[in-house]
C-alpha cells in the first residue's frame, strides 16, 4: 500500500512539474531587443532576446547572456524594481510592435518581430518634407515619442517609425540601416547597422515641422 501511495505521489509531482513547464513556456516569447545607455542614441546591444512575463514579473534575457529581472511594485501597472533594487518602468511608444522599459541607467526596446520597422504607413496631410531632394525625406509626428519617417534616394528606401530614446533624439531601423534624428540640431544620420558605415548625414529642418 505504501509503494502504491508513493507511486501516486511521484506521478502527481511529475504531472505538476510538466504543467509548470508548459505554463512557463507559454509566457516566454522570442523577441529582439535594443539596449541604449541613458542619454545615448547608440545601442550597446541590438539582437535576439527572450521576453517572459509571469504574474506581473518581467524577465528579459539577451543573447549575449545579460539578463534583466523586473518585479512589479505598487498599484500602478508598469512600475517595477530591477534586479538591483532600482526603479524601472514600462513606457508606451511602440504600440503593438513591442514595449519600452526605462531603467536607471539603460533603456530596453523589446520588439515582438525581428524586423519591427517594416510597417507601411500612408502619410497624412501634415507630413513634413525635407527641402533637399537628396535624399527625399518625409517626417510625420505621431504623438510625442514617435515620428513616422520615409527616406528615399535612388534605390535606397527606408520607411518606418523613429522612436524617442532620450531628449529630442529619435532612432529607427530596418534590416539594413539605422536612422538617427536629433531634433535639437536638425540632423539626420543614416548608417549601416552592421558595419557602422555612414550612408547619409544631412540637415532636416522646416518651419512647419511642428512640436513633437
């Protein structure tokens, strides 16, 4: 009788462990992360990561081995403490493309898609156009933290959102290039995201650019 009870208990524990494993897997997704030091528009990491969320706690595991663990605090959703006990919070700005987490010394942009800036968007009537035809640039503010941008010159084409990283600096990218826009200096820089080679470096400023 004792052996039967022990066998039943072992089977129950095995089933419970399997259920927990399935549940954990369901709460973890493959994503892509960009990590920016505070005050910088240059990412120190851009690549694959995993994002997990269980009972409000968030885990972000970078492919290079670095991990972030955020535990919810208080009654306001989106407020956390990181693994070092410092305040962190979730910020809107990526819509259904992902989430932004602001930590004490870093910002983490988590994208559900490995190529998050391929969204096509029609340009509304308030679109601002750069005066220089090379490259032809369109920018349309969407709220205070996002600028939908289109840059074309010959065979080169970029289309997608630039996301505020710090101050008035905005960054966006696709599979090949990273676009950086500093609204304070009105400068646009386009580089190869892998090699860092600079493709374009020019000023974009018009009177009707509007307040972001």
